[in-house]
């Protein structure tokens, strides 16, 4: 619920900049309010921080040996955060990610007449902040760990450097999973660290990866937003007929994908292929590099895979709208791609994906690895 106090924090200057189109203050407040509470004791926080400080270097070393990807510069640094800390970091990432689009938004024509600058007043910014906050609040209870390439790249380019080697672990969520399924904490925490350190190695151990990733994201984000009326029409269709063909398309590309033109969808296909590869590779490495250090790796993988598939009701609808359904498939398809390529030519063949952007698989090749093997191998 937006309070009068929240609204007073939104700038009222008629000159709208990218920060004013969405109230990021309200987004963080809403996200924090709707996220579940972090009920951890001081001892539990101490143990989490101690473990991840010790396990992150071990995971970094294991990932380097298993993948051959070497990260130059400072070693990885573990940061254990609560859900509020994760929300704050990702609100910054969202703001940075969306800024190219939001810079242009105020002058864009609106279906209500005039420009968005004419109709986006205090309430409009508060509503947008509330919507973003709802998304962040929901996701804050799901994430276990994260290497934030967007935030790291943003800080690196600004010259601050902080966060470049930072790997976040969401302590309350990790502890909740350990308790629910009876996972041995040290094993499970090392297993999570292996996945996140793999993502860090992908972005920092492959020289061109960060710039290529940002270029694809910029192509998509720079696209025009759908009109509010269009968005509501699609949502109503979903609610009336959950099994309609439209909904199947949305489950593949997310709600915003419905409003992309042909060139934007081509860029989106590249992003899907890249993220499937990175997530699948991350899952493959976290199991393969675990070795004797994490004897229960396959058990962890089985349980969390089942957990991903259990979403239903409102949670399922929300995942469909924001494209999380597609992300869940990225894990399994990407991991299958990595496995088939390794079977066909070992790591020597697979490592060709790191040579240049043109060697990356697109979405169709992730779904059918033989196409990539024929093209590259």
C-alpha cells in the first residue's frame, strides 16, 4: 500500500528524468515490505559469513581447474546479505539497466494524449515504483546466490571498482532451504558457491563477454515500451483463458516479448541462447567441480530441480508474466546442451563457445545441440 509519506518522497519537479519516471525509493520500500522476514540470529549470521568467506576461494579454485577460465585481478569476495540487501543491490541494477529507455520515455507519445511527461506525475511514478517493488519483493525470497554482472560492470565503468569481485549470497533463503530439506550446511553452501563463481568466471574470464552481454541487453531495453492498454489486454486474455496460444508464447519469451518487433526478437533469441548456455554451464560445473568436496551434489540438484517445477497458482502466473518460466527451462536445456557437446567433442569442442560471440549458440541451437556442433565443430 502506498502511503502519503511515500508519495512525498517522489520528486515533483516537472522536468522528468530517468529516476523520476520510476520511484526507486518506493520500489525498494514496497519490495522490503512484501518480502518475507529475515528471522536469523546473530550466531546464524556469523556462521553464514564465516562459511562463505572460507568456501568462496575454494569454489573459485575448483571452477578455474574444472573450466579452464582464469579470472585476472582481485579474488572473489563473499558478501552475505539479507533480503533487503539483495533488493537494494538489484534495484540499482534495474535502474542502471533501464536508464537508456527511461531517458527517452518522457517524450514518448501516450495513448492518453500528449507525452508520458504530461501524464506521469507523482502518482504515475509511485505506481511504477510499486510494480517494480512487487517484482523485487517476490524474487527476494527465491534467490540463493548471485553474481551481478550488471552491477559489477556499472561499478567497473564508473571507476569505483567495488563489487567487481563481489558474489552475493542471500543468507535467510539458503538457511531456509537447508532446514527444509535437511541439507548439510557446509556442503550445500560450497555447492551454491560453485554455481555463482562459475558465472563470475564466465563474465570475467572470457574477455569479450561483458561487453557483448551489455550490447544485447541495450538492444532490447532500448526498444519502445508497450502502451498501457496493450499490456492490460494481454493480461486479461491470460486470466480468461490460461491455456490459450498467447499464453504459451508468453511462457517462452515473457510478457514484454509480446511487444517486440522482429529485430528485437532476434536479439532476444541471442540473449536466451546466451543465458541458457551460462545457466546450463553453471549447473554442469557446480555438479562436476563438486567432486569429493560435495558428495551430495546430485541430491541437491534433484531436490532444487523439483522445487523449481512446483510453482502454481498466483506464483505460476507471475513467473509466466515476467518470463521466469523460460528461465527455468534455460537451466535444463542449457545443461543438456553442455552434456551433448562434451559427449561429441569433450571440453576442447565446448570451449569454442568462449572464442568469440559468433561461436555462441542461439536459442534454436540450445534446443538442438547438433545444429551448433555442425556449425562450429
